[in-house]
DNA sequence: TGCTTGTTCGGATTCAATTCGGAAAAATTA
DNA sequence: TAATTTTTCCGAATTGAATCCGAACAAGCA
C-alpha cells in the first residue's frame, strides 16, 4: 500500500475499492477483472487505485488478508466451546459454522474462495493455520488421554491441511460427487477414528510393557 | 491450439516451446514469464508461439495436461501391485513413487507443482482423480472385508482430495514443520486406522444384530 | 480568508500479448 | 531439376490493460 489514508473520505475510498474488488472478483474471477472495472464499480478514477495500492495484485492481497482475518475471527471465539466437545462433534460444529460464514452477506465470500487458490492467498494462510493449530493444541490439553498419540505435529498437520483443502476443493467443484454434509460427516468420522485408534494403540502398548515388566 | 504441426520440424518447435515453458515457469513462476522469454528460451520467434497455441495460457494448459498425464502414467501401472498390499503400505509405496517422480529429471516437475495450483490446472486434474478412484475401487474389490465400511464415496473423496492437497501443500511450503517422510507415515496411519475402525464397527454392529435376532 | 496538506482524477506513457503479411524451408508435382 | 504448393517461421506493428503523473479540487488550520 503506497500511502496511508488519513482523512475519512480517503478511508472510504480505500474501502470502496476493496469492496469493488470483491464484487468484480465474484463476477468474473481475478484474471478477467481490469483496473478500470474496479474503479468504475468503486465509483472512483483509475488513478485513485494507485494512491493506496501499489498495483492491482495489492488489491487482491488485501482482499485475501481480510478474508483470512475474518475466518480467524470466526474460529477463535469458538475454541473454548469446541475443546469441550467430543472430537467428531467439534469437527462438525466447526465446519458448519464455516459454511454459514461463507454464505452470509449474499454469499460474496463463497464466490471468492473459488478464486482464492488462484491468488497468492497462500501467503496469507498463515494466521488461519496458526488459529487451527491453537485449536488443536487446546483440544489436546483438555483431553489428556489424547496426549498419548504418536507424532502429534504430523497428525495436526494432516488434519489441518487435508481438511482445509478438502473443504475448499469441495466448495470449488461445480458438481461434487458428495454433498457438503457428507463431507463434514466423513471428516468428523475420519478424525474421530484416528484418535480412538491411536489411544487404543497406546493403551495396548502400555499394558504390553507392563506385562513384560512383570514377566521379567 | 490454433494449428496442428504436421512436419517433424514443427513438432520439434512445439516441443521446444512447451519445454521452454517448464524452464521459464520453474525460474520465475507463471505470472512473471513473458511470451518473449518463452520464445527466447525455446529459440524461436514470438510469432511462432501463436502458430500452435491460441495464447500464453494455452501453453501453460498443455504443460498442466502433460504433467497430469505423466502422473497418471506413473500411477496406473502401480495399481495391480498396490491392491495386494496392506492399505498403509500401499499409501506409503504410492507416495514414495510420487516423490521420486517429482524429483527425476533435475526436479523440473517439483518446481512446477509449486505453481500448479495457480493455474487452471484444476481443469486437468480430472484424469488424476479418475485414476485414484480406480485404485480405490480395485483395492476395495481385492479386500472384500473393506466393503462393509460406510459411505465409501465420501471416504474415497476425502482420502483422495485431502491426500493430494496435503502432499501438494507440503511440497509447496518453504519450511514445512514436518518432513515428507513424516507426512507419508501419518497419511498411511490415518488411512489405515480409518479402515480398521470402520471394519471393527461393522463387525460389532453385525454381531449386535445377530444377538438381537437370537434374543427375539 | 489565505495557506498547506491530503485527495482525486483521467489523459499520457509503458509494456506485454497478440496479429499479420510476407520470407524461407519443406513437400509435392511435373 | 525446376516449378508449384504447402507448411513453417518470423519480428515489426497493433492493441489494450496497468501504471504514472501533474493539474485541479477538498479539508484542515491559522
């Protein structure tokens, strides 16, 4: 961003530009939107775009940042509730809320997720990963029995990334072979089973060790 | 593609262009590569690009197609072997081969996967999904006990998409928090546990039903 | 009100993608 | 082999979108 807006009028302009960006992006996708279109929708001159944004991509970047920040703002407050639920219910709840979030405000975000992958969005994914990692960490702390499972970082990595992308991919596909509810249910079960199985395994290993100790 | 090359010379230029595309893409990413660069690397005039490709994106599309086709060509022959292995070993084997595939030829593909998501690559992902679906189907048929598990399409969807993207994401990240081997191991365990748990569940349900039947 | 600073604008500029018409090379024919 | 047709190649010219810039306009302040 080339310059910070100081007056309220200027802040309104910046906001109008970002809003226009969302509208244009939802209509045609990022590749097909021109600076002129954004400017027209925002009701400002083309030149104004460059007062506050270094270039066209900078507008998209701010949009991505805003989207990710809003998503994180959705997740963070849910953490205390989620950590007290059974794991599969927590997954279900989280994804259900996410779906609602995408659909609110006439589904603008929904139209953008579709193109989000196209952008340098990845750069701005970090806060989301951090928030989800925090959720996982807190969950583990609230359920001490889960702390026995092996390689928690790996498990967490797979669940977060596999989960994010399975969901994003599903939202992106024009004709997904399964419904969103089925996806959510499947993810909930997958996570649930993994945890159960690992706990059972840890228990078995422990009792085996005990047996050996007694045997010697 | 505007015109088909008929002479061998022309086929060579088409090939040179696509190769140049891979080189340029690996160096600077797709957004920063210009038609002139591609032409220079390929050793042809800019105009020649447009003899065989409608536009710049068409070059990237062909690259994506080629990459996906090669990946499918990697997977297909592995299917007969994979379906005879325990599920987690099959996952390990598949991913190990995929890693080798990406690294061969001085890692050109490896540099491209990074940008693959950026392109309309998704359009060309279908064959890969189909191949993996086939793998899953054949696997299920070779292991009749797995046919009891619930909502196979959902499970298959999650494993394929979550898996693809977790792997792609890992390859893309500059400093992944876990190693590729850990990722592979985690995915293998996750899939393995899910299957085991579902089979156990099905068995439990069945014997419960039997008990009820006997009880009445 | 006069002065300074912030804001807006749209024509001018720049740069990359794409087009086009003809030259060179290869294939075909006589 | 020479003439003719087809295919291929090219790079200067065109086009259109992104970006820059300096004049004109508004806000804050004395």
